[in-house]
């Protein structure tokens, strides 16, 4: 739910607490806030080009989580 208050936009999320942890909802809210800010700052950018992750988090996902270590022989890959 979005509400205007004194020139600002407030957001309240309602969700089934038995299904989602508070931490998961906080991450979702953080990503939603980031993508909304990104869209407002660059209104001509297509939605498909907006990132849902802040740059530091995107870097961790692309570079840290994406590294694969394998003991397989090079000629077999």
C-alpha cells in the first residue's frame, strides 16, 4: 500500500507472516525501493533495463556467487 504524506511516499507491505520471514520481506522491500528510485531518476529508461539490486549487491551476485571451482580435468570441460 502506497500513501502520500507531506510530499513523500510511504509504503506498507502486508504479507502472510507464516509464509515469509521478516528478513525476506525486508530484502524484498529494499529491492522494490531501489527499483522505484532507479525508475524515477531515469524516467526514459525501459523497465527491463532497471536493476532490482543496488550496485554493491549486484557485484556480489555476479562476481562472488558466480565463481565456480572444479577439480575436473581441463580437457573434459
